[in-house]
């Protein structure tokens, strides 16, 4: 469809060139003028988003070129609006436009890197355009380009060849700056310049206005201006937006790579932290297990060795006491009886210490009976506190480590409640389920604010120890308390899969 459209346009123009040369010339020149003004408008309005100063300067140059070409076609013979016979003025406007166009393409690439503002360049072209316009239309000292009866003057002919040479030189200059200006922009611009050179050569080699070459020359001229327009569109609109999207795409890619790299780092650090946490937990378990084993060993030594020796010593002292009484040594008997009482107290103390170091009942009868025993002992030490232990459903025997840590958490909770809460009643409730064991230690004491409790003091250290033991057996420890509303310590133990 596009080929058919352009073919129809060219055939129509050819028909006009054969039947009405002046009208054909006007259409081509009007197209050139409109394109020139469009080049300026597009280049000037691209100032805010392009760094290509050459593009802006070229737009300013084509504004001046558009004015000269406009006066060229309105002064053209057969269309002349300003003059009765404007052949000379039309040729003068033509030569002025070509000089401005060729010199601009030659010089402006060098000025693009200079610190010259767009407003200054616009002023320079405005003054130059005004001066040349006045020299042609008013002062009339611009060199004559067409003489009636003689045709084009030598100045006009020589100028056309000079302009062609300048166009050729400008193509070389533009090509040399292809890296700064951009490859596609330079390609379009050089192609346009080459077409302009061809136009100049064809136009003067075949002066017959009805010849095919004359028609082709004007088509080439229109095409050269269209290519300049395309170059400005490419460099002024498409290229900046393309670069923006490319930079945006590149930034997004870099962002994705950075996020991926960051995710890898985070994942690696997470694995390292998890491994470190697992190692610390394993170390803590080993330390606590070693501590409990040491407590167990000391408890056995105290119970089996030291307690037996004290018992033997008490028996011997009792025997000596009886012998002293038979010998009627009452004073010695009383002293021995006192010593025997001290030994009994010492035996009780050692027994309590042995139980605290490691409750043997925990290994023998399980967690429930061990806690009940602890409740009875705490009741003896805190006579004003009623301690009750009940089981909603009797718990089955837990694995040794879980059983010992649960016992220690309950033991610490009971001690904290008796020492710090000022309570009169403590209730320990067991709720055993197929996969979990829930234990609650409830007191009616003064309560406290858990979030404000620091790690300092025995109370804070005790709670920290409870939480650490809960973490090591993957249990959930929750402390619910408020001032004057008592405290509930809730422990939820997930039973091991192989339990």
C-alpha cells in the first residue's frame, strides 16, 4: 500500500510538471518550506530532553532557510506576488538559502561543543537573515543572479558549484563526528547532503524545465529535506526516548541482578545464621546436659556416699551415747545427743541438695510425680502458700531431655512465685494431648509487666533461663501477667515425632 501511495504521488507531480510547471514548482517549494519550519519547531522544542546542541542549531538554521525558500517561490516567475518579474529576486533568495544551508551544515558541527546558548544562535541567524533579506528586497546590493535576456549570471553559476563543494565538505565533517552525533542521525543527514549535491548538479546540467531530469531534481530536493526532517525526528525524539527506555531497561536489569545478588547474600547469611543458631542451641543443650549430668553425679555421690557415711556416724554416736548413759555420764550423753541431732539436720540438708541437683524421682516415676514432689517441698518452705498440682489428663512419660527441661521450668516458676509474687495460692495444671503437653502454673500474686522486666536480678535471670530451656526443646513459653491480676506461666511442649 505504501508503494502504491508514493507511486500515485509521484505520477501526480509528474503530470503537474508537464501541464503546469509553475504550480508544480510551487507545490515542491511549499513542501520544502513547511518541512523547514517543522524542522525548527521540532528541534527547538526538544531542548529540554536532548543534549545534542547540533540538532538545535540545525533547527535554527532551517528556520532561516525556510524564510528564504518561501520568498524564493512567491517571487518565482509565473507566481510572483511581490514583483512583476521576480526572476532575479527569486534566484537571489535561492542562492542565499543554499549558502546558509551549506555553510550551516559545514560549520555548526564545530559550534555544537562550544558554550553558545540557543538564544544567542537564534539571534545571530535572525540578524543574518534580516540583513540578507534587506540586501535583496530593499537595498538591492546583493549580487545579480539573473539578467533579463542573458539568463543566469556567472555569480549564480559559480555559486552553485561552490555550494556543491561546501555540501560535500560538510558531509565529511558530519561523518567525522558520527560518534558524538549518533550513527543513524549521521547516516540520514549525509544521505540528505548527497541528494542536495545531486540536485545542484542535475539542476544546472539540464536547465529545461520540462525535462525528466528537471522533474527528478525537484523530487530529489524534496527528498533531501524530508531526510533532514527524519534525522531531526530520529535524533530529537526517537533517540532520546529510546535511550531513556534502554537506560530504564538497563537499570531494571541491574536492579534485578542486584536484588538477585542480595537475595543470594541474604539466603547465604540466613543459612549461616540458622547454622550458627543450631550450633549454639546444640552447644547450649550439651552444656545443660553436661550440667545436669554433673548434678546427677554429685547428687548420687551425696546420696550414696556422704549420706551413708553420716548415717554410719550417727549410728556410732548413738551407740556411744547409750554407753555413756549406762556409765551415768549424763553430760557427755547430752552433748552426743546434740551432735546426733545436728547430724540428722545435715543429712536432711544433703538429701534436699541432692534432690535439687537432680531429682531421682523424675527418672523413676516421671514428670507428674516429680512435680507433685516439688510442690510438696515448696509448700514446706513457704507455709503461707497453698500449692496444688492436678492433671486434666495424666501425662505419659516424656523423653529424658524434654522431661528434665519441663521440670526445671516448672521448678523455676514455683520458686519465682513463692519468692516474688506474694501469692497465697499456686496451681500447676497438666493437660496431655496426643501430640502436645500443656502445663500452666497459675498464681494469685501481685503480678507484673512482662515487657518491662529486664534481665537484671534473679527474677529476670530466672525467666531468661526458662525461655532458653523452652527454645532448646522447641516449646512455646508464654507469660501472662498484669499488676494485681496474678501471673500465668503457660508452656506448650510439642512431643517429638519418635516419642
